[in-house]
C-alpha cells in the first residue's frame, strides 16, 4: 500500500475549485474527484469540518451508485473498495452531496489524496459538458427521505438522485452544479434580496464564506475558460414566486423588502419587473462569461406561477441582444405521487424532469440517450 497526495496522481476533478490545490476543496454539491485505479484496495484521505451542517458524500464504482454517508469532523481515511482483482482498472468517483452551506462557515471537505496497492491511470473527459444552476431543486432537496419527513436537514439533499445526475449519465456528460436552497434569480423565498444566485455566480464559490474558505480561494474570480459548458441549464424562479406570498424581510442596510400582490391577486407591476430585469441581467452575465454555451432556462417542478415572467424576460433578452442561442422549457410539475421529503420534488419527479431535458439536449447536440438502470 502506498499513499499519494492528490497532486501526485492523475485525477479528474468535478466542480468549481482551485486548480492544483493540495488538499483539494470540494465546495459545491456534485463536486468531487474521479480516478482510474488498478489496485485491489483504495482509500481516500480526507480533512472534514463543520459546525451544524455535516457534509454528505456519495460514491460510484464503474458508473454505478455504491454508497452515501455523512462525514464527521476530523482527518481520516475512508475505504472506497477492497478485495477486488488487482491489475484491473476500476473507475471510482467520490463526490459531495451537500450544497455549499453559507450558514456554516466551518463546513468543508478537503481531499488530501489516496492510498492503494495499485497504479492510477488518466480519466478521460466526456464529450459533453453541462452546468446546472438552481435552488433547492437543483440541490436535490427531497430526493432522499420519506414524504412525512419535513425537517430541513443535510441528509435530505443530494446530487446523486436528481435530474442533473440523471441527465449526466443518460447523455454520458460531465456535470457541474451551482445551487442554493431558498435562493432566486432576484430574491430569496423570504424576500431577502441578498439571496440571489447571480450575486455569487462569478466567484469560485461565493457561498463558501469565512476566513477558512476564503483562505482556500472560494471568493476568487472563477476562470470561466478553464471549463467551458456546452449547455447551461438554469432552474430558477421558484423562490422568486414564493416571495410574493411571504411577509416583508428587513434587510440590513436596506430596510423592509417585499414582493407585492395587487388586490385582485395579480403581481404588482413594479415587482414583477424586478424579476424580469434580474432574469435579463443574469442571461447577459451568463453570455458574457460563456459566449458559446447553449442556455436553457427551465421552470415548473414546483408550480408555474411566474411562467409568463420568465418567458417574457427571455423574449425581451433575445430581442434586445439578438442572442438566439437560448431556450425556455417548462418542466412537469410535482404531484402527490412524485413528491419527496420536505415538500420538495422526489426522485420520481426528477426522473420526469430529467427525461424532458434529456430528450431536448440529445436533439440539440445530436447525441444518443444511454440506457442506464435507475436513471431513465
């Protein structure tokens, strides 16, 4: 058995992080490491910490889901597999299930390296690169747990059982995720205007704050040329819609903020315009940083309240900029039969959404949909 530092072996890194860092931080959900190893045994060496949001991880062996577990604070090693045939290449993927947790500045996973009795071989990149941007739906909240489980806990979030992972496997793609539960394109579910994804999009991980994460480089400008997505799938708007139903929020330094409704139940025109402008501005930000990517805005897994606002904003954006390399798609709503824990879309709902998006993306890029048990 021999121990290797993460920067001493060929490793495929998933998710936004600091290139060449050792140890390697896994900031976002679905961020991870993938190796091809010939050993009969493989261990991963970690440094983990948290305050109250224990990070969860998942593993896959040769493309098949193997396990998920909570990581406790400390420096230790986890056995990924053992007693396998030596000399045969095994593909192993280890990735973060939990979204970036801005409320817990101590939460982090650092990959220090691996220990094995074999050798490491390079892992090839997939032909298709997909970036997913969203809220709790894209953080996989509700994809584990029973329907009656309503507590807001890390163990109910995942990136192993939701539409992005389904699409990743079905299209044989590499996927990256940028998501945060409760956040919107303009405002969070509770009318907190600070909780919008565009405000953190251009950093490596603008949600990983505090001295430790900042020292790792979380708030540095992200190098968009380092990984160019073929398509960007934006699933935002659910929390913006919810904000109209919530009481005012007192934002420090700003005052009370509230998305208002008219007496007849329609949206106040000024507040509706705030959302449309935020969508247009975010599309411009996405295009500035990703000039060749196909942008797909999706919405509908938790209702269709602001469908018209999103479609109108996209039409305005395309007319203003002449950019036609984008598309709006409505996704199937979650039903009583497809709901998961905490009132969020369950795995069955994510399967339905995944199928719609797979068919569209396969057509857009002229690629086949792979049959994969448990995904489509």
